[in-house]
């Protein structure tokens, strides 16, 4: 293996002192234009690369940030990562990405490795767990951390950048209500309705901080809230609970429709569940929007390739990543962490799969 080029090699090739070469390469201190030109040309010719770890130990910064997400393969997190990395690089930071598979042990190891790499800060969509020990330890040691799209008890003091999941589902249900629908089914991976979620649905403003709930539960709150505020009775039979796969959601919707329910519209609260719901509707032989109105979640390629195109709630995925990175960089550079909670609004994209009664 070839020996790494050092500052001494560059200085010798440029015919200058080591200290002069170091000043030029570190962009720190004075040097004549002639010296600067000689050093930079020698460094380029020799293929010199600075020792980033040594620089970090001296300056205390590596100009890198860590990004920890549950599943980079999901379209949601892929788009978020694009916003994160583009914004980080524009701010002069490189990124180290870790995929946890939604496993608490993998998350803990990932955080430890990022700390060993001396990252300047971390953006994380944490795994839900009773005691996020590793995350709390790093935060306690002063590591700048921004939560992405979710938080849990114990992490209340960390800044959060999230989609407003309650409002997202409210937008879908309110659009269907405005079209005259009252029997609206919901496909969700959240637990069935309970008194806690119903309580959140009745609260307003800061008294209704649902950020401790999983995103799926927050969206269920949005469904309950929209119906409650419209004076429509909650019917538990219209809430279709399913596992988090396309196949499971398709089977759940097929079973629901097979019972011949009194329903005129349906909303799926997730990317994966949307594709399964659509397949379940089509396999049952129903026509959109003549037999049933449907609003999905997230603007996926297939939603505009089918006929009619599917109306969806579109999350600001890249903007979510960009905002999280901007928040983290601000903290790293000494800014404030206010506001502690930034909630980004989703958008309803109206197409042909939903229509007035």
C-alpha cells in the first residue's frame, strides 16, 4: 500500500517550510500568493488529502453529521434523506447514514459508532422503546440531537421536526366530509380506538400535544377529531386495523368489504397501506369513485399511473429532511433550539379517486 502523502512531502515539493505549507492547507494564517500557489499545486500534484481525524481533534469539529433512520428503503425515508443530505452538504457538512431496521439494539450501536466518529450532531428518527438509554446518554453529554418525525417519553427536551400527522389525516377526512360522505372507513396500523386517543381528539392547541404518540396513532387521532368536530358518530367497525405490509392491508380491506359495510369512502393512512388498500378495493371489483371514494397517503409513482389517478395526502418529505438538518446545523453553530417543536403541514392532492356523493 502506498504511503499517505504528508504536509512534509507537500512542503518539500513546493520548496517552502512545513509551517508555511500547513498554513496554506489549513487556510489559517498568512502566506504570500506565490507561496499559496506553490503549495496548492504541489498538494494537487501529489494527491494530498488532509487528516480529518487529526484536524477534528485539534478543532473539535469534523464537519460531519449522523443520520439514523429505521428503514432507508421506505420511500418516505428515502425522500427525507435526500433533503437531509442536500442541505447538509450545502452547509459544508458530510453525512454518515445508519439504518436501524427499527431495532433498539442496532440503534444503540449506531449511536455509539457515530459518537466514536466524532460527528458534530445527529438527526434521528428513534425506535420506540421504554428507555432510549443510548440517546439520552449522548444528549446528556452535550451531543446536538434533533428528533425526526417522532419522539417518546423521556425525549421531551430534544427539538423535534415532524409532519403534523393529526392535521394530515384531518385534511383527508374533512375533504370527504365536504363531499357529503359520513360513512368513512380508515385503514391504519395503529391500535384500535381507546379512551386515550379519543381524549386527544377532543383537545385543542398545546393541551393536545400528541407528539409522544407514534405517527400512526397521531393520524388516527386526526380521523377521530375530524369526525367529532363534524358531529359524526365514531363507528369502531369502520376502523380497519392491519399489519404494516401491502399484503396484510390488502387482505384486511378485502375482508372488510366482503361483509358489505355501509361505507361510501375510505382513507389509508400510510404509503404501504395505501397500495394494499387500493389492491383490496380493485380485487373486490369496486370502481373508483363511482362505488367508493378513496384518498391515499404519499404521492407514489403508481398513484398517477392508474385510472382514475388517486387523490393523496402528500407529506413534505424532502422539506422535512432539510428543516431537520437546518435545525441541527443551527444548534451546532451555537444557535438556539427554539422552537422545540416544528410541525410541517401536509397537502391534499386532489385527483379523480374521490368525488361528492
